[in-house]
């Protein structure tokens, strides 16, 4: 299939991920994720990537449904971040309790 001089393949290079022919969704994701494995969990990176994917493709694939999917992925990402923050607070509280017991 050809559109605007660009060739697309439904499996190897679908239109909804092709971008402008210079930057495809996969390349943008790869660039976006560079260096994040040291600061984000695999689950956080996964939900971020899913949200980005749906936001990238929405005009060419599923329209509003992809926007809804993107929002859902962002909700999952936000919950993941909140869970990590709450876990950190819980662990800090435990350290204070153990320090007081030792004193």
C-alpha cells in the first residue's frame, strides 16, 4: 500500500505507526525511553509506552477509542507512581520505628 510516496505494510510497517516517513513511532519510543531504565520500573515504562503508542496512532486507527485507551494507560501509570511513593513512605516509617526500638 502506498500513500504520499510512502510504502506501508499492515504488519511490518502499518500506516498508523509510520509517522512522517522520517520518524516512526518505534523510533520515537526508543529515543523517549533512552536512559530511563535506571529511574523507572519496567511497569512504569510499559504504561508510558502504551499511552504514547495510542496517542501517536489515534488519528489513523481508532480515533476517540485510542484517546480513551491512552487515558487509561496514563491512569495505570499514575497509580503505579502513587503506589511506589506510598511504598517509599511506608518503608521510611518502618525505618523510623526500628531506629526507635534500637535506641
